[in-house]
C-alpha cells in the first residue's frame, strides 16, 4: 500500500522544529544588529576624536600661551551630534596635564555617547 502525502502529526512536528530554529536565528540577528550599531558608534567616535583635536594646533602660540585653552589647561568640552548630521550626540571631555618632557602638555580626549536601544 502506497502512502501519498504527509500526516497531520508529521506536519505539526515539522512546524514546531521550524519555529524553534527560526526563534534561535532571530536572536542571532538581533544580537548581530546590536554589535553593528555598537561598532558603528565606536568608529564614528574614533573619527570625531580627530575633529575634536583639530583646534589644538592653533592653541600652540607662545604669544597667547598664558591665555589660551591649552596653556591654561582649561579646555572646554565640545559636543557634536544630531544637529551635525550624526545619528546621536557625542561629547568630548578633555584632560590636560604635564607631559613627561619639559614644556609639553599632554591632552587626553574621552568621547562619550549613549548606545541605542533595540
């Protein structure tokens, strides 16, 4: 006797297996998207460090050293964000300190942003 087609039980079992596999794949895709957004933010921040540091070479002037931001070590924090065409706001915090070599100033720049939620 030849059977043609599938029984209802076989279809239900196959549907359950497919649902379990698809649920697992959905978690992988959501996790992957979260990583993509995180590393996109990091690469944007790395590019912005260059922009946030662009003003510093103009601060190295002996005639204005006692009054400019770099000479007084009072560097104002700067923000770039959605108004500049970015997907979120990025804040640069500066810390100026003496370098190990005389007459040099070390500037540490820290970029902060808020991670997007999914």
